[in-house]
């Protein structure tokens, strides 16, 4: 049994949400950055329209800036519940509208990657940002 239970889980447990936040936040932030500053909102609007989403220009702004700002918030561990809730909505919509028809594997445009994004978002929403976060510092003082 000692082989299955390692003490590092006790010693380093506070770092687990930090590692997850940094990775997930970077993914959202960089996807948002790409949409806002590289591809541009008009290109994202066209993509939203191709998916037959309502109000494609509004959706493009919400998605692009939501990923950019939400990613930064997740990295900082600030308003983590709300930022990850946004991430969950984005992941579910992307899974259903874009990736599901392409099967599992990401190389085929499938849902493999978005499934991990969804799982990480749900995990952080449930567990919270952790000790090393803005949220953690704020709740400690309350």
C-alpha cells in the first residue's frame, strides 16, 4: 500500500490547482490573443457565421475577449469560478458545433483536446483556484 500512497501528495497538494490554472489559463489566453490580435474579430465573425450561430459578430467578441480575459483571470486565480464557468460553456459549444462530427482524435479535428479543456475547467470550478491565487488570498483575509 505504501507504493500507492506517496507523501508528495500531501506536501505538494497546494501546487496542483496552480499547475492546472497556469496550463488552462495559458490555453484560453493564447487562443483569445490569437482571435483578437492575429486573426481579428472579422475572421472570427465569419467563422461564427459559418457555424450558423446567432449574432455572429457579438459571439465573436464574446468568445475572443472572453478567452483572453478569462484566461488571464484563470492564470491569476481571480474570479476562478466565473472564468472556468465561461470556459465550460466555450468548451461545450466547441465540442458540439465543431469537434464532435470529426471523431475523437485532435489530428482529425476531433474532440480529444476540447475534452481535456472541459475536464480541466470543471475540475478548477469545483476545486477552486487553490492557495496560491488571488481568490485564495482574498478568502484568507475574509
